[in-house]
C-alpha cells in the first residue's frame, strides 16, 4: 500500500476530511508502485469574494478566508502547491476599491506557508475591467505549468464579461496541447464550468464546448473549477469536472429553486457549506483523490 | 373576346381581393419591447404563445447586457444606443428563465426574468 493511500485513510479515520471522492480509473498494483514516486497533493481554494458584505449571508465575511489560510498552514504535511480558482474578490464598480480588495486578498494569502500559489480570476475580479486590475496583482490570467508529470492548464473564461474563452486563448490552448502526448496527464483549472452545467443560472462558458473539443483527444483530462460555490462532480465523455466549495457563501444546487440566491447563514451550523479541498494526484493512469474540508469556527 | 377580357380581369381582381383578405385577416406579429438596465429587465415577465413568432426588441439604459433564454437556445447582446431584435417562436409551454449573460456588476446574478409561454 502506498504512502498516499495511507494518508487518505488517515484523513478519513481521523475525520479531518469530508467526503473523499476518487476520480479516475483503477489500475494494477505494479503500475501503481512504479509511479508512486510522482504522487503529490495540492490544495484548491475558491470563491473567497473578499469585500463581500452581508451579515445574514456570512457574518464572518472577513474571517472566513483567514480561517482557511490557517487551516491549510496547519496541515501535517504541506501541499506541493495551492491554487485559487477565481472570485478572489467581490466585484465593485470602483477601480480603486477593486485594487484595494485585491491587495488585501494578496496580503492575507501571503500568510500561506506554501509559496507556490497559482491564481486565476473569476468574473467578480475581472469582468468589469477585462482582467486589468487582476493582472497588476497576479499576472497572467491564463498559463500552463508542469508538476511531477502532470501538465496543468489555467484557462480564463471570465475576463470577457460574456464568459468566452475567446479565439486568441483557444489558439494558445490548441498550441499548448499540441506539445502534449495523447496519454499525457492533463489538469485544467478554470473558474466557470466548461460544460453547460446550468445556463439558466449562467453556470456555463459560452465557448466552453470548443475548449472541450480541443481536450477530447487527450485520454487523461480532469477539470477543477469554482463559480458555483458547491461541490459538483460531472463527466462529459471521458473528461471529469469537479467544482469546489466557496469561502464566502454556498449557492443552491443547480435548478433546485427558482432563483440563484446565496444560502443564508445558519447560526446553528456556522460555516456550513463553506470549505476547501485537497486533491491527491496518484500514480498513473489518472486518479485524483479529493478530500473536502469544512471551514471551522 | 371582350367577355373573355372582362372575365380575366374579374378573376384577377377576385384573386387580389382574396390575397388582401388573407393579409388583413393575419394578426400582426407581436413585438415586445424590453429595457435592460442594471440589474433588471423591464418587463421581466414576458407572455408568449407557443408556435407564434415574436420579436423581442431590447434597449440598454446603461451598459452592455445580454439576453439569454437557454431553454430556447436564443440570445442576443444588448448594446447601449442600439435596438437589438430577437425573433423566435417558442416551441413549448411553461415558465422558463431568461437572464443577462454578460456580467454587468454586483447584482448581475439576480438579473433575470420569466418567459411565460401559453398554448
């Protein structure tokens, strides 16, 4: 049994994580052992909406993100890296206020012990100025990097307020993918779902089908995203899509009620529905073990 | 010969009148004007008839918006200073959500309405 399995079982037994979602295919023990040296885990945080105000929704709006940062810092073993999948800040019409919020967010997450942190915008950060302020603080809104045999691609589907990835970025994606083998391990980080999860609530990417078409020839593709403020696991063809909890307020399940309104804070269950996750990249072929962690008072 | 000409002219006049009657009896295609402004559509409940083509005419009172009715796979941008027209015939009865699908600020998530389609 590998160290990663031991660790996941430990999390379950100790009650530290929420549901553990195993994503991927079963494989032979010999292949597992051969590739085990490349196993690692990262942490996904999402939708902190720094600057949001609304006491009936989250009376600890300025405390929830710092609590998550502290919880990640308290992990027994540090993740290899951390990714924030957008909506770092809550939107504002005021460009100076937008920068103030981005600056405060940056200062808080500078408290993370892990220094390798990847950011991308959500529509609240970027749609009103096409990503300009976000870029000043965090750089490019789409990029790729490699880590221990996995090719990570960050896609920006929010700097265009119409929720399009756009021709230029799609061409970049196509060129990036062309350098990958068809059996490469590929993980996509993005804010909105690339598939039409529930367009009636704007839970979609206008040209997400084109990105998925480019990804389709690759056998091992997994997408992690935010935007919908809840856990959701969906497969389109062989591509798996996993959305993350928020760090400000939960949203109702897709189409479960007439309007897309935040779930109100429950004093009897503070922070319910808020959280972050660990994703453990296991040995080839694809397998990602997802452990959900609630925010705790 | 004269009789024949009179017959042809009379027949043509009858045909023309019949055509005119058809035009006059057809109800004019409905047009509904909708104003979009942050963060509402006015009106936000649109009553349509199944199978009857309708033209929605949109104007924006402030910024670029979008109108999307995913259940009917129709959408249009709404540009300030322009009239955006969307013509379609709803093919099913019921209440269906429409929304702004161009992010327009804090309140965008609540900018939606209902297409009320009757038989």
